[in-house]
C-alpha cells in the first residue's frame, strides 16, 4: 500500500542516503507523530483500559476483566445494532459512491453552468446532522409528507405510509438521507478527475477511442486512487454514523434504526455504562479494521498508482 | 471528454443534447434542493404556520423578523457572538488541518522511510474509534493542560494533521507522475525542495478539497465545543442551534430554520470562493513546476 | 514553519484570554431552550441585583446538559449550582458528587422556614438533603372541553375508572373520527407508573433489584393501549417514531380530545388551544381516585456540587430561587408550584387563567396523591427505552401484550442486577 523500499547495494553513500531518507520521512510526518503521542494515544489507551472496567463516569472505574465483552454476546440489542449497521453500510456505501461518481463525471463535462449545478448538488451536504434535518425528513417522508403527496398524485389514490416511522422502511429513509449527502464524495471525485493530465485524453483521441473506452481505460484507472479513498472513507464513516439516527428516529421504531455507534452513545451517556460503551467501540474498531484491511489488500489489483 | 465537446461547433443535435442536459440537471437539482427550499420557506413563515401550511413553499406573509428574533437568541449573546466563535474555530482549524496534513501526506506518499507502513496503519486505526468514548479521557487530559474554556483543544490537534486529509492528499499525490520527482532528483533537489517546488503546486486540487471540508467540519463541529467550552459567550453556533428545540415546551421553529439557513451561508461562500481554483484543476495550475 | 508557529501562537492568545478574577462569580448551570434560558438569565440578573453576587451561567439543551455534566463530574469540575432531575439525582448522590445542604439550611443560608417538609422530602437521601425542589408538578389528564362538548359527550370526572376512560377514548373516536387521546404522551413511562400504583404496585421493588409490578398489570396496560390503537382512537404507532415537538402533537392541533401531560407542559397546550377552544379542563389520571395513585413530584432540583468552590454563593442562589418575591412573581409558577407556602400564595394571587388552572389542579390532585415513589435506580433510563420498544412492538403487532410484558420484566430484572 505504501511505496516499495528498494534495496540498494550497501555502500557508504547509499547508507547515508537511506539515513537521510529516513530522517526526511520522520521530519514530514513529525506533526502527526506529535499529535499521536500528545493528543491521541493517551485517550485511546485509556478507553481500551476502560473497556475492561465498570465505569459510569461519575465514580472510579472498577476492573471487571472481560465481562463487558462477555455481556455483549448476550445483549440482543448489540446483535440487532450490528445487523442494522451492516445493512446500512452495505447499501449506503455503494449507492453513495456510485451516485457521487456518476454526477462527478457529468459535472466535469463541458457544459455552461456546471459550477452552479455542482454547488446545488453540494449544498445539501452542508445540512449534515443539524436539528432541522429531523423535521425536514419527517415532513417529507411522514404520513402526509411530500413524498406521499407525489405518489398519491401519480397513482390517483390517497397514500399515507409513514416511511420514516414504519419498521420496514425507517432504515431506508436514513440510507436515502445518506445518499442525499453525496456531495462531499462528489467533490473529491471532481478534483480527482480534474487532476488527470489532459495529455492522456489527447492520446486517446488520436487512437479514436469512444467515450466508454476513454472512461474505462483512462478515467477509471487514473481515478482509482481517489475511488479507493472514497471507498475506505465511506466504509469508516458509515460504520461510525449516528447523529442522523439520533436526531430523527432515536434508534426506533423497535431498534430498526439502532446504528452501532448510536447504541454506543446511548450506553455511554444515557445509561451511564461508559465501560461497556468503550468495549463496544473497540469491537467496532476491529470490525472496521477487518473491512479496511480487506479493501486495502484488494486494492493491489484495481488501484493504479503512478510509478 | 472535454476535447470532443470543444472541437465541434453547435449543431442542432448538439443543441438538443444541451437542452436535455440542462433540463435533467435542473430537475435533479430541484429534487436535491427541495428540502432546503422548504426550510428556507419555513424560516419566513409565522411560527404557527410552519406546520399548518406544510405543503406550501410560499409564506402567507414574509416574516423577515424571524431572522431578527432568531438572531437575538436568548438575549444575552446574539448569533453575532456564536457565528463569530464558529468562524474563529473554523479558520484556524482549516489553516492547521490543511497545512500539516499536506506535509504529513507527502512523507507517507513519497518518502520510502523505515516504518512508514506501520505508522500509516496506526494512523488509519486512530480514525476508527467513535469520538464519543474518547470525550471523557480527552477532557481530563485537556483540563490538565489548562485548556478548558479555550478553543485550543479543538484547534491545536488540527495542526498535527487530520487523518482524513492526510489520506486524501496521499491519494492525490500518488497520482502525480513519479518522473517529476526523479527529474528533480537529478537536479539535486532534496525532499523539502521536492515538496515545495513540485508536489505543493501540483496538489492544489486536494488542498482546496481539504480546505472546503476542513472549514465545513470545524464550522459544524459539535461534540468538542460541547465538552470543552462551558461559557455561553464562547459557544459556537452549532451548540446554540440546539437550544431552539425544547422537548418540554414550544419550539421556535421559524427561528431555528432561519438560523440554520444563515449558518449554511459562510460555508457556502467558502465553497464558492474555493471552487474557482478547483475548476481550473491541475492542467492549468500545475505541471509547469 | 515560522508562519505556522505565528498562527498557532495567535490562536492560543486569542483563545486563552480568559481573565482570572479575584472575586470569582458563582457558576450556575441549567438545561433549557431559548425561552427557558431567557427566564433563567433574567432570574439570575434579579439575583445579582438583590444580593450583589455575580454569577456565571452555563446552559445547554436537555440531552447535551447531561452529556456535559457527566463529563464534568468525571473530571471533578462540576459547576457550583447544578440543576438535577429526579431521574438522575440518586446516582449523583450515591457517587458523592453532591453536597449535603443540611448545614446550609441550619445556618439559615437556605431559608426553608415557610416550606412544608413534604415539599422537600424528594431531595432527602439517608440523613442528607441533596437537592431543593425547584417547584412541584404532577401528571394530569388535560381535556379539550370544547371538542368533547361538540361531540355531545361528557368530560371525564376525577372519579372515572381507567377502563371507563379507555371506552370513553374509543367512543369519542367513533363519534367524531378524531382521536380520543394522544399516543405521544401515552408512551410516557410515568403514566404506566401511575397505572401500576393504581394496582398497589410500583415500578421497582424496595430493594430495586426487580420490578415491583406483576405480569398481569403490564399485560393489561399493553392490551388497553392496543385496544385504543387498533380502534384508531390514537394515531398510528408509526407516526410517533419521530418526535418533532409538542406543537405537532394531535392534542395541540385540536385533533385529539384529551392527553396525559405534566402540569408544567400543560401551559404549552393551553396557550396553543386557548383561541380556538378556550380553557382546557384538568383531571387526575383516570382510575387513580380510590387508590390515591397520583403523586406530587419535584419538577427539578437545585443542588450544590461536592467540588463547589462558592458554596455560600450557591446557597444564596438557591435561597433566592425559593424565597425571592419579585423573582417568583416573574417566574410565575412556570417551573412548578413554589415550595414556600408564602411565595406560593403570593404567586397564586397574580396568575392568569391558564396558570391558575394548573395551581388549582395541583391542590385537587394532592387529595388523590400518596407518597412519592422512591428515586429510580440508575438502570431506569435504559429500562424506560426498552419499555417504549416493547410497547411499540405490541402496537406494531409484532408481539402479544403478554409476550412483550414478559420481555420487559426479564430485561428489567437483568438490568437492575447488572
């Protein structure tokens, strides 16, 4: 995944160069190293420690060994939340990625007013998890919301299905909300496409390539590092998503929108089970790691870096 | 793609396709914008009308007062204070996040130093823990630094690089032809020169993208300020906005919508300002270095 | 790099300009929305004007307040005066985070001479007094008398039984097509608490290691809700997933004839409905008359944190809340009936129609009330969430009332022993 270290012949000059290279590398990542040591590592390890304790934030943590992890196995809501989260991730990530890429491709063509469209499609992402979004979504997908209004008008019958409120559809309404926020990924794709050297396409033009071929053999490979980035980030963010579910459905009805990170939040701050919340967080870390490693491993075969 | 479109004159077929393109793009834009239009319309309605005339996008009378009332908040501090605080947080966080992330990204993406793979994996891992379980340890830590009731706990870590932006910049840097580096090497350039003279000019798109996101994220950052800031005069808008709704009594919805609408404006302006540079892309800004 | 450092320094100086004062103000904290913030800020200004004590306010919305206070408690950094809720105070007392106010009361720094003991007993744990009741409230059945009269029906009396009420709700719906009552408020776990008390039971047993009600009681409650729901006399259960505020509840829009609520929140409905429907009528929760199942509850507590630096100033603040005449005339009973008898009658003589009704109701209700329930165990929040889950499950038709009741009991017993 990172650059391959070539093994140079061992000479004095080469060794000095190696040392310089190492020094330069550490110098560049120094800000991050400092941050890791000063700001990140301590809270992270502390949360790992807390995961082996009973800790309600108000009293001192009490060591209870692996009890939190054992309790998790017997916790129905834990499994439910895990299932809901997997469904959320597997639907949202590909959908958002595909729509972001498709729109980005269209928005890098040469039409007038492209900048305006780009803005229009990006603006919804700025609403994030604000309080206002809860009411907007309830208004659009509630029993007498705009969505039912459209269906009623098209079908000619009165339709009053509560899309956010019913067990069968509540999660999909949140997935749709996630897709509506495709703007950020789109923006990253746009900059990725913009960075592809024009000379590549000029060469293709000489070869008489059609648009599909250009997309398949130039855009896609050249964009693959960025696609890879959006995929990895999409997975991480989707696994950690919770504010929309908290604000709109609060995990209901019947835990059908109980995303894993929301459950962690509730355990930690509503139920005073910070130790348990930490344990679940570390389980989440392991789960996301497994997926990320898988994606990273697969990237060798489809991500093309300049070399 | 760009080339084909440029090299032909406007034929009737082209004109038709152009119209079709704009019709579809506008329709899609309308669907995307409907929720926001609804919010904006509601911000101009009298509060009691927000839910009685739900379907209507046109207020019976336009109430710009909602903005004034919402702006005044609880009277002690107005949104001038809250937005001002958000701006301080966002500007410094953006500068810190963008600058340091680019440096770190170059280290990871281009310099084959010992242990880079391990450090990179560690960096990815730090992104995976949910922020909510780190709050208490972080609070205790920043308290020991004496940083409570300042913006330092929010801003300073940004100067240590943000994994998301580091990774983003890395992916863009890896798309830059390596021959450029090698050419520089022949010129006898060290790593710092390579970064400042070659990579930096070439990574404008990812820097801009990072800046757009950094500004937005720190603008709407909520959990950090909630924990580290206790004085209402230091609250950013993200916290103030949550105090409109009240489960026990009535909510000033039109005020909430008005201030939420306003809170989008600065982020939008930053985006509009930066996207100019984004559009130009590397083809015109780079490759000369 | 130099530039970067300069910017960093600038940021530090900008953010760190919090001057250290020699005479520290008292830190006071509360939860609230814009409107309650205004009330509390004005109150605090009156406090400063009356006593010369400067204050520093810290306020957040309800959910955020608790996230924050938990974190501050973990770091031993709580504000001097904190507002506490009856649902959480016990946990804070158990962990030694609140100060025993008894010495302050004995020293006259918090004057409770006009306060009946029953009004402050809710804040007593063991031998200590850990919170002063900010004002008393209670559950109430609010009835839209105009809607009921339009349907040619009678407003329930205080003597109405629970079963009669369920029938009344359904009958109203069948006559008018409107709703008999509001499901948003039926979800309230405290309503079920009253229901259990009607059967001589409580939510938890005395040791708080198991539930205090029987399977039959909960099954009956779930069945009655289901009966009203399936008859269409309350809104569809899917419509209560997203809660977007009281003004959107059917009762607030004159689409439901009655609702269960708390006396503090009653005024919100009353104001919304006053123009179209006139005054509401207030009744005790049906079925509570004979069993005296009602209770008078502290709306919230004013407490002093154990790590407080300004104990005397915080005590003065609480004293002013309790005994300040101008301040209470300004607050006007909106945070419950003032606990001081003197203040209470002063306020009562100055009320508008809407608030007067709540004051009168509280006096009537007290006759149907018995002892306040013991403070809830820590697991109560979690159990309350599960209660809603199981209730929802019954109404969606995913479980029978008995299955759901059994599940809730099993869940509760496990959570209580964790």
